[in-house]
C-alpha cells in the first residue's frame, strides 16, 4: 500500500499511477483507501480534477519515502552480497586435517577472496552447527545426522606408519599379528581404540593392540610418531607429505587399514535447511581441490554417503 501511495503522489493522479504500476485505477484507489483506513487519517485531498496531500499526508509521504529508499538500498546490497564471496565464513575443522592440510593452504583461499573473512575452529567434536551458527564443518566417518548435507572429500584411506628411527630400534612388522610386539599410538575417541583391523584379499583380521599413549588429538599422534614413539594409523591424505619426504615410513602397505572397521572418509558438512551460499560453496570447492585426487566428484550426498 505504501508503494501505491508514493506512486500516486509522484505521478500526480490515480490514473497516472495506475499506468505506471500496470494496474487499474480501481485497484490503486482501493490501496489508498485501505492505507487511510489502516492509519485512521486522510492522506490525500481528491477532487475530479486534481489531488493534493493533506498536512498529515505530507508528513507521512516524507517518512515513507525515506523508509522505502532504505529498504530498496538494503535489498540491492543483500542481493549483491548473496552473489559474491564476501562476509564472514564460520568453519569447524578436524584438528589433524586442519593443522596438517587445510590451515597451511588458507592464505591461497583468502588471496582469491579478499572480501571474505574466516572464523576457524579446530575441533574433533561434532558440534550443533545450526545452534552455533557454523556455515561448514569437516567431519570424519559415518554421518549419523540426516539433517546434514555432506560432500565426500576423500576415500578414507588410512596408513599405518612410523618414523625411521622407531623402525630401526624395534624392527618393521611383516604382518598384522606382529603388532602385538610393538608400541601402538592410539586415537582415543568413540568407536576407536583396540583392535585395529587389516584387510587383504577380501579377508579381515582384527589385531588387539597396546601402547603407552592414548590421545584425542590427531596432531599429537603425528608429532609423537615423528618423534619415534611408536606405530600409528593416520589419514593417508594428511600424512602423504611426511611419507613422501621420508619423515614417516608406511608399514604393511599391502593391507587396507582401519582403526575401527568403519567408513573413515572426510566430509565437508553443512545444515540441510540452508541455501548454499557463495562463500560456503567457494570453500567446499577449495577443499575438493586441496584434496586433489582424493576428492570424490560425486556431488552432494545425504546421510551415510
């Protein structure tokens, strides 16, 4: 109704306003009458030949004109904002993959998007993304919450590895059963621990393991393995640079390794009730590129995919 009122004042008559609004004079008159009834005042003095603003109409016109201008400016700004990668992106990253892979590459992402700011939390906990206002999280393993939409980032391949110094002192296991004689560094989280599972030629063997370190930090496992403390199972994509430069050595490479027998892929996750914003999509594309050949270009998936 307010836009009809402003258009009538700017056009000088109901008929001119009707032409500009591509509607009928009756419709325009009905909107003006409804607005006056709603406000309980007369806004326009109307005769068969001309119309003019009442005193209160002039006051209302100046106020509404300013409000509509601000609304239109805000609408244009929001429309522009939604079409660009800008603003603040709130992200939760798993500690190990964040420290080892994502954080070292963030400068490239921010260089590409100078109007974007990142608010990054490193955590292995699956927090309530909606309640905390988180745009995107990187989670590990099976997705139990069907309200989340996820993009698989890697196949979940794991590597059993140790430092050269550890293997020199304690020898290299030739089969999974020999792990009973080794110090194993254990990731302390739900569904993890002992036994570790190894698959070869379709046969899986579960091996009870023991060790003098348990931690819920993937970064701590990497550091302790590099320092020669023991054998550890880690995401292959995270430790690949360490394997390539010889800081760690892969052990039992002819086995598929799992610390729990579950799907250990990494997923980029966001709430299903939200439209994917340009900034979130840009960060997902960045993650997919970062994981390179490990990225699964199968699009978006929901629960347990």
